[in-house]
C-alpha cells in the first residue's frame, strides 16, 4: 500500500493549494529538479500533506508519462489535497506566475529587442537552489533506497547520466531492471514450468508511436500554433534541452515561423525565469501572435499534462499494490533520484563560481536543514545578497 498520512483538517483546501503554488510559481528557480525539491520541503516536511513514500510514488508516476514533471507534480498534489478542482488549480497556479513573467519579458523583447538584466539576481539564487536540491535528494533517497540493490541502481543511473546517457533510457531501463530483479523468484518459477504469471496488461501491448508528419512551410495561424504545442506537450519527455529539439523541428524546420536565434532566446527566457521551463511556449506564442498567441501556446503545451495526470493519479495506489508494478515504480523513483543528483552536479558547476557563492550554498544548507527555514525565503534572500554584492563590486 502507498504510505499515506492524513493532512491537518481545513475548510479551505482549494485556497491553500492556490496560494501555495502561486508563491512557488514566483520563486521556483532552477528547473524541474529544484521545483521537486521545493515541493518536497513545502508539502511533505512543512505542511505534511503527504508522506515521503507517497510523494516518491507520485514523482515516479510523473516520470512514466510525457510532459513537464514538476508541473504534473503540482497537479498531483493539488488533486490529493482538494480533489479534481485541486488538480486544475494546482497546475494553473504554478504555471500562471511564470507565464506572466515570460509574457512581460516577451513584450520587452518584441518592443525593445532586449531583455532586462537578471544576472545579478541569479548570481545569488543559484547557490541556494543547489542547497535545496541536495537536501531533497538526501531525504527522498533515504526513503527510496529500500535495499542495497536500489542504492546501486541510483548510483548507476547517476554515473551513466554524467556520461551523457539520455533520461528516458535510464528511467525506463531502471524501472524494468527493478521489476525483473524484485520478481526474480516468480520468473524462475515460470521458467521451470510453474503457474504462468501474467505481466500487467499495459506491458503486454506495444506502446503507441507518435509520428510527426512532414509538411511544407505554412502561413501563421493561431489554430496551427495551438495544435502544434498540444502535439509537443503530448509526446515530450525530458528537460528543456529536449524541448529545444522539438521546437526547432516544428517552428524552424517544418513551419518556418522562427529563426534559430529567436528559438535560442525563447529557451533562454524559459531557463532563467522561475516556474516551469515549458513556459518557453509563452514566449514563442507572444513573438508569433501577441497576447492571444501567448495564451494559446501556453494552454496547448500544458493541456496534455492535465489529462495524463487525471488518468494516472487514481491508478497510483493500485500500482503500489501489485508486486510487479510496485517494483517498477520503485525503480523509476530511484532512477529519478539518480538523475536529480546528476543534474545537481551540472547546476553546481555553473552556480558555485567563487567564494561568495560557495558560502551562500553552505549557509543556505545550514538554514534549511538545521533551522528549517522555508526554501522560498532562502531563495529570495539569496537573490538579494546577489544584487547587493554586485552593486558593491561596481563601486
């Protein structure tokens, strides 16, 4: 069974979901790994809306479906707290702050062909993000490492990710390996002519393949923009760099609506603003079609995630009850933690560039672990320190 806890009673769960994810949407810098870490600190440790194990199971479920993992986690947590409306409110509340910020930056970009400087702010934020992710990896890893096999699995995924192996092979490979190893005795029984053991139905059926139909360059239309982002949101796995590949294929090669430079600018904005990296779609939509384009592009890329989460959320407890699927889920959980650790190494290399940033990361870790300071305030504080330090350096 999924290890759950009963959250404190309240008569305003929907308002709590909205307020929590709006705040996180404005302060969740650092990409999906950092977002997951902030959710774990906020909803497992502070608010106690769900247990570590249930959080891990939901994280594993998001890794099995396409779409932006951290946004889908917001949907899962919102639904757990406030039902079907909570799913919609949780996802929308996390998306909207980032979409608004990206929309503002898009206006600057289109109007002035330039972006406001954000380097000073990020100088202080990035080291704090490193500390937040490390704390979450340790906490979730202690729960996910149910045996030495899972420790070895996480370490192997971490090492292979650093060597450049893709996220999807590592996630699904780790899941399948865990399922086979944890059910080795049943497989031996089957091999020796014992009672046949049926694999889960969905594992017996071939996975559907998404095909991209080649087309000639076409005139811009809002309908085509919306449908293209729906298609991308429905098939994409992986990070913002994977999104870059999809956008290049669709908007540069197939449709011819963007230049490569505009595409790189779009991804850059999605990377350095808080909240979901997929709000890159907001920028693309605004550049191509103004406010209506931004709204339709944002809706299009996130809409499939809402549908996938609505389908899979009720199945998570059933998955945990099956010996086959439970091991599969445990494997995905451990592989996801290994990937988070690999991403953290990459983030740390870019964030810890001098003595000040190293000191910021250490101070944030101490405040987070020893004094339980909310990670939101730590990120805001880190940004302020970064700005003040840069101002002092200019004098």
